[in-house]
């Protein structure tokens, strides 16, 4: 057992996250003098992971379509090459272009699935502000929610919770302790 001292609970969490990442631990117990809490690495194989892989495969098809379009192919030729209608080829290309714009302007939103995004916007609200500013503040606002509150949200389950927790973890954050 090791004892690590920190100035605050947030500083201790940051140290715990770094230790978990560096030493590939599953969990660390934190003691603040009154109570024990546990920080754990989110599941790497989240329930939502197959859906994310499927989305990436579709993006690959759209990117290949964009590459064909850049070489001068018509939508009709692209549609014939992929066995889809001309309208569907246009739609796939538009989706990939939209996603690419979103990655630049709203990277936090782009990293979440549609369900996770909807759950967070329902819980956090305040979407009337500038989308870029909302996206910048989203991780901190999400971390302040807590696991139980996310799980109680409409249309949220363990898979959505695991996805959001992994998303927070990538950004160096974790859910707030619940009283």
C-alpha cells in the first residue's frame, strides 16, 4: 500500500488517474480523512463499442466515396461502384463531410454517440449558448453530474454510462463523488 498526499480531493483524483494509466491498474481507493471512495478505470470494451465500430466502418465507405468524387467520378458512377442509389451516395458523402466539420468545431460532441449526446444535453441543458462554447464546457459540466444522475436520465443505461465515463477519462476527468 502506498500513501499519496494531495492538496485537495480534485488533485488526488488527478494523481489517481495518472497512476491508473501509468501502472495499468483497475482501481485506486481514496481516503479523504472521513470516507473512502474508489476511482476505477472505465471498461475498455463498453457496451456501446460495437455500434461505434460499425459507425467507423460506414465513415470509411463515405471517405472512399469522397475520394472517388475528388478524382472526378460522378455520383452515378460512385453509386454503381458501391451498389447504392445515387441519392444514398449523396447522403453518405454529406454525412461524412458534416462529421468532419463537427470534429473541427465541436470535438467533444463528435466523440460521443447520438444517444450519449442526447442524454447529456437533457441533463445539462443550456444549448442556446454558442455551440463551440457549449462543447468546450461540456466535459466539466458532465463530470459534475455523477454516475447516478446519468443513469437515472431518460434513455440512459449502463452502455451509455460506460461510454460517457470513458469519454471523460480520455479528457482527464471523472464523475464527481456522490453524497
